[in-house]
C-alpha cells in the first residue's frame, strides 16, 4: 500500500510501499531509492506512463493507494533523514488526474482518496513515445 497514514498499518494487515519516517526504515528497504522513485512518479503527466511505472516498479507491488485528499492534490507526507539534525518533514504531491479511471478504480471519500490498480497491464497500452518516457524517466526503477 502506498500511504502516509500511520493508522492503516497499525490496525490493518497491510505492507507499506515506503515508511513515513526514514529512521523507521531498514537500510535493505531502500528508503532513499523508493523516495526518489515516488518523486519522479509525482512529476509524470501521462496517466498511462504513471500507471505503468507504478505497476512495474522493482521495489514492491502496490495493491492500493490511500492518501488524504486536498482539493485535486494528494500529498504524501514523510520524514526524511536530516543527519545530524534528526529528520526533515517533506511532501511529495500527486494529482488526482494521474489516477485515471482506465488504470485505477477509485474508492474512498471526499477526505480520503483510495485507488486500486485495475488488472489490465498499462505497459501494453503504451505507444513508442510513452515507452521511451517510461524507460528514460524510470531508469533503474522498473522490474525487468
């Protein structure tokens, strides 16, 4: 699950894509790599490329996304390492239009956006230009 809501994994049996505090992450979990992937993902305008990258990332399957809705934006808040000064609060902002109905089923409420990837493989629908964008933007972040 891609979420920054601490209560969800505390009360539900879910695995989070990345923890919300770098100091809670095991070094083998690749917190920094996952964070860079999410930053690149948030900058994608094409919903098909966005979905393909999310579905085919090399880190973990993302079975659902649950983020607080702030208008048309979906901020992902977390604490990054700021050694020697502890942690630094950071935010990666996703947009609702990135979660296109073709690739994601929308759930949730006005306050909480929940998206579930649809079974169709978005990578199969990409044209040559979209495939290039996916490969260039996410070099090293995709499964083989």
